[in-house]
C-alpha cells in the first residue's frame, strides 16, 4: 500500500493509475481511528473500483469545539496496518497544513444551505461547511469515480449528495448501511471515549429509535399526526436512561424536510449526549418496510 502525505503526489498517483490500468477509482474519505464500519466502506470500495484510495484526515474545519478536535482519537499506525491488510491501494494522510496551506481556515468554502443548518447543523454550526469543503477538496485532488460514505452520518450523506449534484462533481456517491455492535450501538470512533458505565447505557439510543420506529410503522395511516407524541416519549425515555437528548426527529428521507401528509419515505434521527460524548443514530422509516436493523 502506498502512503502519500502530499496533495500534489496524490493527484499524480491517481492520474498514473488511470493512465496505466484503473478504469474506476474508488475513494473512502475517513478521519481515521478505523473500525469495522470503515472496513465495510473499504470492502464496498474494492467491489466498485479497480483501485481504492482511503484518506485519513482529522479535518479541523468541521469541528465546532476545540476540545473535540484535540481529543479526537488519532491511531495512524494501527489504521495503516488495517488498510494494508484490507487490500487498499493507497492511503492519503496529509497534515492540516498540507490541506489548508493558507492557515486554520480555507480561503474558499463550500456550503450547502438549508440541509446544513438543521439537526446536526443547528447544534454544530459550521460543521457541514467544513465537511463539504474537505470532501470537495478530496474529490478535486483524487478525481474518484465513486466515493463511499456510511449511512450512520445520514445528514452528512445528504449534504455530500446535494453538493455533488449542485456543483456537478463527476462522482457517484455510494452509501453503506450502519454497522452496529451486537447490542445495537452504531459503530463510531467516539464510542471509545465512553466510560465503561456509559458504554453499557449507550445502546439505549438505538433501542429507543428502534421502538419509536416500530410504533410509527404500526400506524402509517396516522402519519404525521402521531409523530409529536412518539418523539416526546422517546426523549423522555432517553433522559430516564441517563442520556441527554439533543434531538429526536422524524424527517423526509430525501431532504430532511418536515413530513407532510402523504410522505412515505422518512427517517428517524436522534442525537444525545452521554458522558461528554455525542452519539448519533438514525433509522429509515419506509411505508410497508422497516429498514432498521435490530
Ligand atoms: O465522516 C467522516 O469521517 C468525515 O466527516 C469525512 C467525511 C471524512 C470528512 O472529513
């Protein structure tokens, strides 16, 4: 596996692959501290591309709290080993100064208005501008044919898809279902920061979303009238379990708009604080089908 830290070199490498043999290049952007969820993205990328590039970059632009950026787990050595074993062709792992040579912020930023300002965006102002900007930079540097993201960060996925469509990036965005621990907790690099006691309580977010989703799906003809009460109950249940809900919300899956009568493809999203760690999760609510894994 090639390891590249320089942005010009990553562009040159991808061009060289294309010239030699790669008809399709697949990119998996990450912030490192890799877990099974990331490896599922890599496996998918290997199926989709002749060459696979993974990036590891803890992007300062998308952190709204300095302590979150400082405490974000950095495990480059172990990550490199896992990626090499997973058959990745190259790892791009630049320093912050390489991605943002102009300083702590980018001179130009990408913003996806509307979608970036609700839910996660309301709690973490500027977060999705940072995500969209770094992903646009990675797309320009590598020019991938396919880029792979996880459905766990559902809002991020929609923001990236909207950016790709609006700015005509010639890349297909693939999404992979959330990978979970046996007890339902969605895999996340932040889970490692939970104390033992908090780790035991953390799956309650998923359980609560799952039960709320099931309650919704019992009465599809009552959508969206029944949602408010179910959401209030879910937030109470999270508080009773020792989590501090930030939001539980049911939105249109397509654009995170508020559901109207007749909308049938929805997503239930939740975010909660536990032990100083922010957990997020979501389940798709599709009429006639429960898309949430137990
Ligand atoms: O999901 C992530 O790990 C990050 O938000 C991403 C997409 C790599 C951008 O920094």
